[in-house]
C-alpha cells in the first residue's frame, strides 16, 4: 500500500514504478491522501509503455519529425536542430525512463558543457548557450508528454540560468554613434543600420520583426506599423512614436529608390539584382569591428533598452506590454494578440519618445566641439517647418528685447 500514517497525524503517499518519476507527498487527511494516490495511478495508466524504453536520441528524432517542431518559425527550427546535437551526443543513450528519475544526469551535463570549448568561437560554452540548449531539450520532453511517453518534464526544477540579454543596456557612446551616423554617416550602409537600430529602439520590437516589415505595413498618416506573423503566430499593431517618424520616412525614400517590398533590405547573394530581407546581423558585426558598438553588443539589447527606458520614464506596464507585444513582464518570449491603440496610449508613448530624443540630442551635443554643436543645431533648425521657425524667432526676439 502506498499510503501510510505519520507521527504528526498526516498521511504520506509514496509511489514507485519502473519508468515513472517517484511520487512522494504528504496530505492532512487519509481521504486526501487516497484521492491523490488514485489520481496519480490514473495518470500513470495513460502513459504509453513504449515511452519507458525510448532513448533520448529516438525521442529527439521523433520530435524533429513532428507537427510540433514543423509549426515553429524557420529560425527556431534551425536553432533547435543545432542545439540538440550536443545533447544527443551526451545523453542520447539514456532512456526517457532513466532521465525522468535521474535528474543528476542533467546536473552533470551542465557542468561538463560549461567546461567545453565552443568550436566556432574557441571559447568556453557560455551560460546563455547552455540555457538555450536546455530549452531545446525541454521541447523534446514536451513532445514526449504530449504523446503520452512521459508524465512530467524531467527538466522541471532544473535551474537553467538567467538570460544575459535582459541586463545589457545601450551604452551612452553607442547611442551617440547611432544618432550621428543616422544623420551624417559617410555611406548609406552606415546610415541604414543606424536608422534600423534607432527605429527598433523606439518601437521596442525584436530585430527580426523589424527586418520583416514591408513598405505596405507602414501607415505614417495614422502612425501605425503592423508586425506580421510574430512569434506567437499573430499580427501586432504598434504605434510609431514621433522620433521614429522621420527615421522611417527617410528609410521609405531609400527603399523606394532601390526597389523591393521591404522597409529594410539587402541585395541577394545569388547574383541577381534582387533585394531580400535585411541582413542586420552582418551590419552589426561590421559596426562592432569599426568600434561604433561594443564587442558584447547584440541587437536584442536594443529592445530591452527601449522597454527599460519606458519604465524609467513612467510609462505604465499596460501600455508598454501593448507596444512590445509581451504577454507578461516575466515572459518576454510570447506576444499578445493584436490590440487596438487608444489616443491616450499614443500620447504617453509620444511624450516618452520625445523626452528620450531630447536627452539623446543633449548628450550628443555635449560630446561634440562647440563649432560642430552649432552646425548641428543649425542643421536641425533648418529642418523645422517654416511656421515653427517663425514662432521660435518671435519668441527669441520677445525675450531679448529690453522692456520699456
């Protein structure tokens, strides 16, 4: 019998079956203990007997051929296939039964992986790399659970580590370089990648989402942009803040002159004059080599920076979640369904974005010699609408004329 009394008056349920995780729990009454025992035995009866004999290698192969895997984004599929290679090599011979009841296998795997050299970089495997490997392994176990081969995820309770991408902030020097290069870059490649990152900062979107934006997805009159087929499988409507309007307008002119459907695009390597989705990763690597961006910079930190700045400026979590598409503040991977944008939300986003633009402009001016600061101010003043220029001149004259 798996139910037994304890000296405290409570009842303990212990169930051990070959091929199943150990069940050990304490309940306040005998009735509650027997109900838990019956429920656990019923769940175990639903598990396919083949699961206890299936190796992790076989399970991974079945997963990679399943609808669960095929339904994911192409980049996600490609990444998971690669991430499962070291996992299969290390624990592939173990059966699902063994892995479900021996978490020490994963503890050992983590220690050994962190001592392994990454053949691509020549450096030790990072905690971030290990984290995504464990996520890929978890996908295999979720497939096994869905098909009745496992009751629980063997990785449940195993710490996977924090994602390094959430803590990286945009450096002041990086912000200065991006603004100056977007305005006066020596070539269009420099100006385009600078615009790309600054627009991403304002829209707080993922870099891949911005790279897939079509010219037809932008409505500058309503100041809306639609991100198609986001990670959660839905479209997302986002508001375009004031500072991003001019950047997007400049990019639209460039894109229209070169052809192609995308807002940002790259010439195809196939030898044909065809523009394909923007290869922002290569441009970022080039900027890092030139010293415009630090070596530890990555595109996703722009999104994190935009969200953090929003919270620092007092933007409410509800509005920020609407812009970024996250379902919650904790879960940064999943997006909400398409939502409407209220006028109040637009005003708050504009106020925040304009404040950030003024602070960034002031920081850029502080980094420049006086003569360049004056030239930059004149350039920005000349870009203002004539009526705004006249209002500014009138205000300046009224404040400098002596009072009678």
